[in-house]
C-alpha cells in the first residue's frame, strides 16, 4: 500500500469517550494513533463509511471534548472490532491546539523526533 500521509501519526493506544451527534449516542472507542489531520480509531460498533462523521471525543477524565468532522476513507474488521481511518476535514482552531498539546504531552518520546520548520507553529515531518 502506498503511504499517502503528509504527517506522521503518533501511537496513542488510549480509550476515549465519543459523542456521535448523528446517532445521539455516547460510546467508547480506542484511539490507536493520530495526527492533526487524521486518526485510526476502533469501535465495537460499525460506522457508515459513505458520509462525513461528526464526533466529539475525550481522552482521559480530565480532557475536554474535541469536536471534529471527518471522512472515513477506509474501515476493516479485526479481532471483533471495527477499525477506521479518519481524515479530519473540520476542526475548530482551539480544539486543534488542544489536540496538539495532548500529543506533545503524552507522546513526547515520539514527538521529540520530529524536526521543526523555522517560522512554523506546528512541527512538520521532514524526510
């Protein structure tokens, strides 16, 4: 498979609470990995891959919900769970900053290996 990601993903492997407004439902999921433009997430339930997904997720008890809109470019079933790739299409600036802070704080060992581009607020992956 060709790698099409523009940013590296950081391994999270952390349970999260998700609010899905389209189903008016809270559910638990596992955030497998993420970056500021996408994530890999697994559920016990199946998502509709043919429409945009609006969701809010919170990682840990002290973390406020982050609101995103995403496309679901792929999904597979593995070990009784539904695993999806999400391509984030909309995220409020404040939520993007909180997502970045979560990654910086909780993925420091992975994060410190990313090079910074002069003049950029956020790290960019450089080969």
